[in-house]
C-alpha cells in the first residue's frame, strides 16, 4: 500500500519543484495571454487586425534593437557640438531611403497586391540578414556598415508602406480607420519602449549583441507575417474608391469579385495614354491632409535641430544643457505616445476635422511659446508637437486608405512618406541655419504651422462638410 501511494502522490520535493516551475512560468504565460487579449479586443481578433498589431510590435522591437546597436557608430552619431555641415550631411543621408521608396518601391508594391504577406515577410527577412551583416562591422566601423544600414532603413519604410496599405482589409466592424491605425502604431511604440532597455543591456555584453537580438526578432516576424489572414493577399469583395478625373468626369473602378466588373478597364486606359489614378484623382482631402502633415513634420524637424543647438549653448533657466535637452525630448515622446493613444480611443470621427483641430492647437501653442518663451513653454510646445504630429499622421493614413484606390495605394503611401520626409529635412535645415535666439525660433515655428494652415484648412473644412461617399474601405 505504501509503495502504491508513493507512485500516486508526489513527494514534498516534487510538489515544491512543480510549484516553483508554475510560479516561474505563470508570469510569461499570463503576459502572453494579456497581450493577446488586448490585441484581439473589439473584433480585431476575428478580422485579423490583431495579428497585424502583433506583427507591427515585432517590427518596432527589431528596429529599436538595430538603432541601439548603431547609436554609438559614426553613421548615427551626430553630436550637437560638431560642425553644422556634418548635421546637414546626416539630413541628406536620411533622405536616401525615401528617394528610392517613392519611384521604385511604391509602384513595385502596387503590382503585388496579392503578395503583401510575402512582401512584409521579405522586409523582415532582409533586415535579419542585414543585422547579421552589420554585427561584424558595428565595432570597427567597416565599410559594409553603411550600405547595410541604408538597406535596413529602406526595408523598414517598405514594410511601413505595405502595412498601411493592408489595414483597410483587416478593419473590424464599427472601427474607424484612425482608430485602427492608432492601435497598430501604439503597439509599435510599446514594443519599442520594452525592447530599448533590453537592447541597451545586450550592448553591455558586446556591440554586436543587439544586432543578434534583432536578427532573432526579425526571423520571428518573418514567420508571423505569413500567419496574417489570406484576405490580405486577396482582393475578393474589395471596395475601391470612385475616382474623379481632373476634368470632373467620374470613373467607377471595378470591384474584384463583383459580377459585371471590368477588371481590364485600368489597363485599357493606360494603353490609350490616360493617366493611372493618383493622389490628384481622389479629391482634395488627401492633398490638403498631406499639406497639413507636412507642416507638422517640418515643425518636428525644426524643433529637433534648433533646440539641440539652442539648449546646448543657452540652457533653460536653472537647468544644465543635458537636462534642458532631456525635458524637450521627454515631452515630445510623451506627447507622441499620448496622441497615438488618443487616436486608439477615438470613435468614428472625420479625419479632416481631426487634422484641422490638431493643426490649430499646435499653432496656438507655438504662438504662446513665441510670446512667453520659457522652460514651461518649450516643454509644452515639444509635447504638443509630438501629440499633434501623431494624430495628424494617423488621420492622413486614414484618408489615403479611404480615398485612394487599391491599385495605387502603395504608391500613394510611398509618395506621401517621401513628401513628409522632405518636409522634415527642410524644417531641420531651417533649424540648423537659424540664429540661436529662442523667441525667433518659436516665431519661425509658428510661421511654419501658419503656412500649413493657410494652404490646407479651407480645403479640409470643405471636404468635411461634403462628407465622403466611402467612409470605410473594408
């Protein structure tokens, strides 16, 4: 009997081992279940948006690992006390991925509407390989570091273009596009915040270790991309926006999978020398939204470089240069995260009105910062710029997803990203060239936003009053 009971009931040592194992295992399984519950809430699990949210989190974690590894290299090291010409060179380097993105990658992705899972997986796999390539050169600064780093930037932006283009295919019921975009973006920000200290810890082991971590993360992302729903690669039942040609003639694009559709229409129009549908073909909302976002992006570039030089030479009252820069940086980061979070809470709201509201808010704070320049106002403007930039970009993405036809949506995202990056570079260039005077700088910031408001607000308000004939693209 004693022997039989010993086989039926574990001894004290075994029970203790199981309890310890369960205690160690539970935080990880509990965290995983919590993450899955959050990403799949409100119908996102059924529609497939939850998997895209998780994929974007993986993307953010991998990118920040590479950023941590490159932070101390010559490629990304731009100390504020160095010549302004070197900082201008950095701005030119950041433009390289975008000059490739718009004319090459965008149209290429337009021709692969049924291979978007493969495109996202390919961008992940390419970055995994490039991370390994850079791991040997990150400590020595070898020549292979430069093309590999640029390759990572190009692949990251290509992934972003495809990700934005597929969100409408995964939109849950009663989900606005602004809300869906913000959920995805917020996941990336949270993953970045978690992965950054992990990457910093790995760097203490060795300069190449964050890159090894990035390689593992991107390999996981490669597999995860193929778990997205098949409708990402299928145009069945896809609704497309109605185009309005420049001469005012309405052209209704065929809907794949719909009886009576004429899928060859676009090809016949191209053979006849007619233009493919583009940004100008879908009404003023996208163009005006892009103009407003260009003002926000120019303000972002301006503040980054102007404040970097200004606060180093003239710290905020009672603060050191490092603390002054930290205040501005933390405020901008908190504002950006807050804008993304607010976007995820918004219900169905017209993106045009959101863009107008945040542009007016940013302009008001910039004017106040020019009139009452102080530590508080610099922090307030930095936080407001981050907040309004995030919400305005989410709204622009929603307008492109809503109004731009599927067949050119990837190109539209590529072109918009190029325009926005150019605006950021122009703003940064102004910040580098401007004399280091705080009141003057805040006045220029207000002028940038006023120019954006003058060129976009009237058109956005008119578009909001007319409304959209296709508020959701599913």
